């Protein structure tokens, strides 16, 4: 099927054609006609399949089909992170460039005055993170009581990040009569249950099995001593010096620490996470997109807004303890049908996490034999262990006095 067969209006179709797109992705092909008809939707598709365009295109068209009455926000899109808000706003700019509709993104971590001025000038489509949205509403700078279309993007991550109370407050403010859309890369039972309490007779669009990984992504794992992870990572990066690589850590402190290790090894890198200022995060992300920086280190939440078509490598420096997070991480590579590689460094304490991931995705991750230099020598391990600890058997090992007496002999 072609975009021209989806009954899309000419100004939007022109923008699509100017970008060189002719065929919609599966999620776009199924979602766009349903949304143009005004249906509520639950959309589930893996990262990189074009979810944003699948709701941006019909929203623009539906708003154009109805005259606007006054200076009001007509569409509200909630998203969990600043990076995602910026990314979604860019999509509306791209597909709506031949339309008179105004769109804007608001989020925390930056001065609110430019955002207030933009809202004062009028916005048809508002993309927002929950905290800044409620903050501006409480200050009296924003009203959302005339919303026609409501979108909850990355619904699973929204609830994982603890935004459920904010979302419920927002749902109490916006009109009951509206078109509502839920989009997510995964759809756990709790998200599905919550969505059905909000949507009206929703149509469900699922184009891939829940929590599946793209076939274009090759997945590998190294089993490595925890203390040798940095050395192995440096070796991998030195083998691919010209390839952009996105590296995941579990914590903000871990991301900062890894940047320092890589800099000592002569590998320039930057970290993005919640403790970084918005300007610092955006500067690092732009440098990475423009290939001024080859290595970017991110926590899971910050990485949700990273949308790069040609990203060859994703490396899990630390495996996530939530299996679904692994799917989101490696979804940063192998996008739009391109090939990518996902490499995980698995310590002994992370093998249970690896087993849970393999159970979720229904496949074994290919093991790469780890070079011997990234393991401690057995003799050193024994010597180190004996120097620090002594074997003290638990009492239950010797159930009777005779057992203990014999042990002492």
C-alpha cells in the first residue's frame, strides 16, 4: 500500500513525498484509517516502526477538517520525557509544514517564560510532560478544557515512572467527549486495563508480538568479570572507532563514572540523564546525531527520545533488571528496516536478568567468547578469597554433637 491510498489530504501528502516516503509502515497502515474515522485506539508496536507518524498525520488532518473556534488547545499529547516531547514536536513540524496549525512542546528543566509566551500566542497541538503541564495549569497560564484529541504516548513508561496520579488529574480536566489514543512499544496487562478505563470502545492495533525485538537487530552477549567490563568495553569501542554507539547504564552515577573511564582511555563520550540540564542533554544529543560525538551514554528514561535512523550499535554495559526495558534499549538500533547490533556485557550477578530477557523475547542471545584477559586468573581469585574470608559453616550443616565433634577431628 502507498500513502496516497490512505485518503490523506494533499498538504500532508506533499510533506510525506518531499521526505521521500511512499509506503507506510504496518502500524501506520493500520492506524491512520481508523484514526481518520475518529476511533479511539490502543496502538502497540516495537520502537522504530513509526508510531509517532501514525498519530501525527491523522491528528493534523482531523483538526483541519473542523474549524477552530477561538484561541484554544485542541490536541494534547502527553509523553514521559523532554527528549520525546521535542522529537514529537519535530514530527508535527515535519508533517504539518504546509498547514496553518500551530504546535508546541512544553517540559520542565528550562525557563517557563518562553513556553508561556508561546501558549499566549495560541497553540493547536500541545506536546507536554505531565509535571510542567500541571504546573502551568495551576499557575493559570494554560487551559485544556476544550481538548478534542488526547494522546498518551509511551504509556507503559509513563506508569513505570510514577505518572499515574498526574495522568488521572489531567483526565479529570479534559473533556469526556474526545478522541483518545494510547501508543506504546509494550502493552502489559496493567496498561491494557488502565487504557480500557479511559478509552471508549477502542480499536486495537498490534503489529508485532508484545515485547518482541526487531529481526534486523543482531543480539550478542559477553560473559565477563564485573571488574573487567570497562576494559572489554574500551576494546569493543576501539574495534569500531567510526561507528556511533549508544551505551546504557542502570544509574545516573554509573553513566557519569563510565564517561570518566572512557575519557581516561582516550574515547570522547557524553552522558545524558535526569540530573543533566536540558541544554546539556540537548547539546550532547545533537552532537551525537550530527556525528560530532561517536559515543553517548544514557539511562533508560533519557534514551526514550533518541530517534536516529542509522545507529549501528547499542551496548548494554549493565543489563536491565526489567526485561521489557531491554526491548526498548535495543530498539534504538535496527530502525526503519536497517540492520543493527546489540551487545550486552553480562556479569555473574546479571545472569538471572539475562535468562528473564531471553524468556521474554523467546530466543537465546548469541554468546561471544570473551577473551581470557577479561577474566581474573583462577589462582588470583582463590588467593584473594582466602585472604579476605574464612569458611564458617552454618550450624545446620552439623545437626548433632557427634557431627560437630567429628568435624573438629
